[in-house]
C-alpha cells in the first residue's frame, strides 16, 4: 500500500473509532489535544494514547 493510501486508511480508522467513543473518552481526547497538539507537528490527534484501548474494544 502506498503512503497516501496508508494515511487515508489510518484517518478512516480514527473516524470509525471516534464514532464508538464514549463521552468520557471524547472529553479525555479533547483535554489531551489541548495539552499536546500545539501546531508544532510534534503531536497530532492520532498520537493520543487512548486510541489503543478503543481499538481493542472495537475489535471485539
């Protein structure tokens, strides 16, 4: 898979995961973004550590 298709697939996965997030998880993501996503490109929304647990739950 080329890099562009891989990036699109990753964004599609995040959208799917966002659709199954609890309100608490959405708040935690928003808080993490306020503290880490600052435009420096060091971190982006896709770097949030909480995605792993949501992906695991969604896989079942």
